[in-house]
C-alpha cells in the first residue's frame, strides 16, 4: 500500500513522516512555554509529537496512587496541555513511557514486582527499584496506566524506550521468573552467566520471548481501549549486535509493527555515520518498505562525554539526519527538556526537516536497487558472540559494511531466516563470520547457491549449530567442497594495542599467478593481515588465492625478518559452483581486521571479493574522490539516488566540524527496463546532463558538499 502524508483517510502511522520529541524533565512544568513549542513544530514541519506521559514519572494528575508525579508538576496537567495544543495543530500524539523502575514507596507496597538477585536482594540505582518484566508490574499495573491515559487523553499510541527491562547482565530470581522459567523449560533458573550451562542458554532464548509477550500484551490493551489504530510501539535500536544486550528481537518486532520507532540517536565509536542509512535498510528488511520508520535524532551532545542540555554540533546532527533519510528513515528531532539555555540546538533540525517536506514525494513508496545481501542474525550474536559479541560479531559486520560503502557497492541487510524470501532479488550473499546458524538457514544458503547465486563467507561461518555448539559436519561442504579442521592460527581474540604484539604481526603471501580479487596489488608480493585464520581442507571447488605468512618479531627492527616466508595454509579460497555462481571464502578474518583497523588493503580485498562474486554485474558505478555512501532506489518510473559525503567525517572520538566537498563525481547506473530522460538534483538545484549509452546512463556532478539527491525519470 502506498503511503501519503496528504491522505487523511490513511491511519496516522501511514502518513506521519516527520516527528518531534521533547523529553520532559521533572521541573519542566514550572517553565514550559507551549506557545514557543507550537512555533517550533511549524518550523520543523512535524506531523507528530512524542511527549512524556507516565511510568517512571507522570506528567498528568494520575489517579493511580503509586505512580510518581513530576516534582514540579503541582496542579498542572502538562501532558494534557501538550496533547491539546498538538491536536489543535493537527498533529499525531504518542505518549512516551518509561516503565523499568519505580520508587521506594512502590517497592515497599509490592516487593515481589521487582528484580532481585539469587540472594533475594533488589536491584537499584539512584534510589529507584528495577521492575521485573514477568511480574504484575508489567502484567497489571502498566496496563492500568495505559488505560488511564487512553481514557483521559486518547493518544494515537505509546512509545517506551525501556520496555525491555533490565539487561542480560542481571538474572532476575523473583518468584515470577522462577515459576515461569520452570514451566517453560523444566529447569531451574541459572545462577550466573555460563554459556556451558544448558539452563543459561535456555534462559537467553526465553528472555527474548518474555519481552515479545509483553509487546503483544500492551498492544492488546491499547487496541481494546483505544481502538485498532492505537498502537503500543516500544522503541528499538537498529544495531543487530547492540540490541542483544536488551533482549529485543528485531525480527519479531518488525513482523508485528505497523510503524517502527527507532531509538538510535547518533553514531558511536565503532560505527560511523554510515550506520544510520544501514539502520533504515535493516529495519525495513524486517518490517517491509511500506512501513514508516522514524528515528530519534539527538540535538544534545553525545560521544565521549554527553551533555543533556548542550547543543550538538550542527554539522554532526545534520549529517546523521541526512544519512538516515538516505536509508529510508523518517526524521525525528529529540530534545531533553522543554526549557533550554543553550538555544543553538533549535537551529539544527529545521533546515533538514523543511527539505524533507519539500522532497517527501521521492523518499517513500520506493524499493532499494541492490543485488548483494549482507546476512545477520541475533542467534549468531547470542550463541557465537556470547560474552564477546563486539569482537566476534560486530567487527566482522562493520568490516563488510564499511568496505561495501567505501567501494560504493549497493547492498541490503538480510536476516538469516529471510534468505529464501530475498533470494530472487539477490546475486550475492555475504555471511560475515555467521558461525551459529540453524539447519534451515544453512539449507537456504545451499538452495541459493544451487540456484546459481554467488556466496562470500568468512571465518567460522556455519561451523556451529543454533546453540553455539560445534557441528559434527560442515553443512556448506556440498556447495563449497571445504571441510573445517576446527584449528585456528594467528592472533585470536582481542588484539593488544601494543604495537609489538607478536601474534598479530602476520601477512598474506600473494602468488605469481594472481586471482582477479588481488587486482590493485601488482606491486607487492605480501599484504599485511594482523588476524587469525581458520584451517580448512579444500576440495575440488575452491582453490587457494593466497597463503599464510606466520607472525615474526616486529621489534627491535634488527630482528624483524620473515622466519617462514612460505606455507601451504590458504587464507583465501575461490571457485565456481556447477550451477554458475561464484564462491569466495576468507579463511583469514579479513572482515574483523578491517572492522578494527580500517586498513585500506583489507577493505579492498573484501570489496574485490564481492565484485568478483557478482561477476561485475552491479547496478551502479560511482567514480571520483571521497568516502561516499550511495543508496539507489526504484520508484515507479523513477530512479532515485542518495549520495552522502562522509569524507573526513568518521574520526572518533570527535565531532564533525567541517564538510569536505568532493568532486567531480561520475555516476553510471544500469538501466535494464527503465531509461530515464532527465535528472534533477534536489539538494544543489543544479541542472546536469544525462548521457545514455548501451545499457548504462551516466551523470556527472561537479561537487557534493554534504549530500545530494538525484531523481532520474
């Protein structure tokens, strides 16, 4: 179904593109100026607002005795005022909740509703007690809060950024958790985190299901008392590794959601600005491209030090916002506090939001054009990543994301359970160290290759079952001809920052007869590596592309000479399947090493392997300087291309201070059945010439500052 912000017949969640959130503080009722906020809504062109209602703090005169009221509320109904003014402006309203902790008074009244450790001691922070997701706090009290807010104010729905309760670092031993886990598994609760304990592994899966159970409960309540379009939405973070810490099942949430509210406010130390376009792609991948996905975008300072009332640097905020828009994210400004002394933050969002309104016709009702799928799963994060998910899962994932972005190769994230559904759109699947896989997921990969698809995989992929246990056989042997030996050599685990760390001073040996993946390395016979390799026995399909040079001393320099210049240990293998597809295996963890170091040689190897696997049949080629994130879409008889200039923007820690314009940029797009005759540049407004030659169209742009939107039709 098409989405259109001007179609009043559509439900609010299909026509509300731009959002604004004011996260109220306890003393905001004293000085909040609603007339000022109404003007800001107009400047930012928002169609919906998100404002605090109840839970941890109530901003309305709740009749529920134990619900804590904001310290400065007095006789004021601040939430009610926001709802009234927003309705007068024609805006949708979502009531923000935070339900994971409560006061001493509440705990004293219902101690069995709160998280306790195995000794029966409650979990607290700053004088608040953490509520248990399996207790009547979630099952009875929060539904009463929802019903009260619906009856008094009739919001369109609810959000909650803490709906998942306490993190995985706390195993709750309250009576509700003990009884419920025993009934579900037949086991007692695990005493502590122990991946060798079957009960702990069962607890991990069970913990996910408990959160989804509450998601369904809250939506049942809001639908019953507020109507079918009154939605309870939680909030999610789109990073597939980070979300495992809170037991948020992105796939299950995506399958349930009519709109996804994404709480991913800024870049972090590992993932740069490109993470935000990936956020949109990943969440659309689980929810569908007809679902609107707003994202909370911080206007306060985040980073090495966060300042809730300080203004985020404007270019930092703007680039994060336009990167999200490029990936299909709807903008959603976020301010902490209704009264601000650093008023610079209010200059950040309006220009982007106004541009978004002017160009919304090109930003929805479209599908990505990409024939490469980057596979992910939360099972792999849990049961392979375990206590070290950043090292085992996040780094390989980030390595491929950055390598593909840097090489301007369009790709889409694909959940491992969705491979069969997405196969018809794809020519190449990438499995980035996807060690823990179900039998069904492995079968989908085999079917993809047997139907002519190409495969790039790395490291320990498919060597573990869904619980993280070593498989007796290799489920991809029939399509790859290799058999893992379950032996690892080189630098394993987190690599020391000491530059003389011995095990990481290793290399690749390049042969005289070079595979196409080694293009660009003609002037060297070795490549720096720095990681570890998985030993395999290769069959007929795959042949070694390069071999391993073991580590040797790096210091002192007099001792830094190669002890073992040649081995027969393959670090990369390539071949063709009988069905016509190409297969490339990185036995060396190039994806992880590139994710850690961003060494260009390693990124080039990853990108070259994907280009080779795709038989050079990629839908777009972008030539010119700079680090550019390119997202191509098809919309009816249009092609729409976002180019976001990330050049010089990914230093971290730090904040973006200046744009570094790049150009000229030459863009070539494969036409297939659509041959555009005109092109519009929707950021610069400049006119450019479009050339059509054979099956390609070519456009040249002289310069890009922060981003450009090309509409070809």
